[in-house]
C-alpha cells in the first residue's frame, strides 16, 4: 500500500492551555481506481505507536496491505472504522506526538442497528480492545475487527494459528477458522431460514470485490474478442537452448515480451477510454493474472515491459509470482497496469475470452493451453502434415477504444513475433 500520507494538524488543548501536534494518517494515493476498505485496525485509540508500526489493514480485491504509522506517538483518533470505504487521500486517523494528550475517539457507529455499548461495558467484555493474548509464544494484541469476529462466532482466538506479523491473528485467520469449523445447531430456528447446505462457501471480501468488478466491466465496456492460433515451435526451441545455458524461462516471459513489442502496430491497445480522448500510456505496463487457488487471483504488473530484455522479464515474473503466492505483494506491485495477460491455458483451458477488469485498460490477452496439434505446412514446395506445439490466443478489446482492424493487426504481429523467434 506504500507509506501512509502524513501531515501536521496543530490543535489547542484547552485543559492544558497548549497546542497539540497531531499527525494525520491518510489512505495512500496509488490506488489506480481499485476500491479499498478498512479491513482491521491493528491499534486502538490510546495505544502508543512507533514510527512504521503496522497501524491498519486496507483491503482491495487484489491485496490486503498494512499501512504503517508515519510517526511515533499515541493514536489519538480513528476516523474510518472497520469496513468503511477508504478512497485515496481519505483521513484514516490522527497520531498525537504529545505524550500528555488524552486521546479522543469520535462516536462509535451503530452496529447491526444498535449503538455500541458504553466504554465501561466494553471494558468488561472478555476480549477487550486493549487485551493481549498469548499465541504460540507471542504476545499478540487483537484488533477490533478480530475481537468482534471472535465474539460473533464464539471462537477462542487462542486456538487460531496467526499468520500476521509476529504470529498476530488477522481477520483472515478468523474467517478461515469459521469456514473450517464444525457447526452444531441446538433447537429449531424460530423464523424461516434460507435453504443452506453444509457445502456452501461464504463470500469473502475478495470474492465480493471480484464479482463487483466483473459486473461493472461487462456493463460499462463493450467487449469484442478475436481469436488467432500461434505456433510455439520457435519459442520452444529458444527456451530449450536457454535452459541448456542455465537460464530458465517460462512461456509467460516470451508472451509478455511479444505483447510489448506488438504494441508498435496498434498503440491504442495500450490505451484507455476517457470522456474526451483515447489516452495512450507512455509505458507498457503488463499485468499477468496469477491464480491463488480458492482465494481468486491477483494481477501483478511488469512495469515498463517494453524496455526490458527477455531475461529481465523472466526474472521479474518469477519474483512477482512467488510473492503473490506467499501473500507478500505490495500495493505498487498490482497497480498501474496498462494491459493484461490471462494465461488461462496453464490450468488446461483451450480457449477463453477474458473480461477486461481494469477500467484504465483497453484490452486483455488470453492464451490457451499449449498442446501438440497436426498442422499443415509447406515443405519443399509441397503441403505436409506436421506436429507442432500450438495454442489459441484471444484479444478481447474495449470497442470504444479500438476496432477490428487494430485488433487483428495487433494479434497478427504478436503471433508473428512468437513464430519467428530468433535463436540465440
């Protein structure tokens, strides 16, 4: 998510007759239109914080990222509660750098139609905001979001294996514990209940965000898909030669490189729709869809791919993919893309027409499963049936930005680059 935006906000303390120095904590600006929400506060009002201490978790459909404290002091105010939308630049909290300040918090929001209980009642609950628990040898403070979830579902946080920093229990840990728990019902429900199955899968925030983005994309962007076929014989030979030299490259690296070079014949493919113009991105920043199993997918971005060599692209992809699967991507790793590749063939799909998920993009490339097929080629002036590694490639475009001529020109050049890859 990057560093929190901070600014000084002096305010007079009437009781003390002095001026307090309050540091504002704001939502980072680099959001690229992706909606973020406050997932969990990791500190409570009144807690002492050190500079760069994890302060709050923000979540989008791509990543969950901690926002650090921009300065040392005491958390004086929380302005955006859990589940609130966090737009770029929005004020999250204020940190007092004056130790004598008595922190204030704005009035608690209504929770499920009821006002939150008074402070003295909250202090008596078994899992209070300031309570710490011992988890696998770590002293870990429960965030308000985790505390509420544990109380709501009747879960003992001591039985949850924390995956956060220093073994801290996160809201995702609680959600997983709820999903895997065995639920026992006592008595019959007093009101009619929706029909449910023990195999139902509750929505998590990532799934809800993906659903929202998919619906918006189809509604706002007129999609058209063109289908070509690519022969990977030359690429396979180059890949084998490089491997023999100790340089291991994935087919995705070749695809990214070829996609970047193909932009020269149709620059608008690397553009986006604006109300008064088609804006062309000055750099070719290619996002590559990376599956995360049942948790959906993320799209880390290879920045300025047009200026990178094949080997540099390969190394960048390895780094991004490994960090994506380990849940260690930064917000900057998944923002700023101008074009996207969905290599859906790695999971066995022969043909697909992916949806353009990112509002700031005009096209998405789909690459199907690479498999050996019988093809007809001219050999010594005569037609011959040969077996070559082939894959279907699709380009889905925003028809407001580009037309069929540009789409086919781009795909033709893309396929030409792959099929004529020069050997080292």
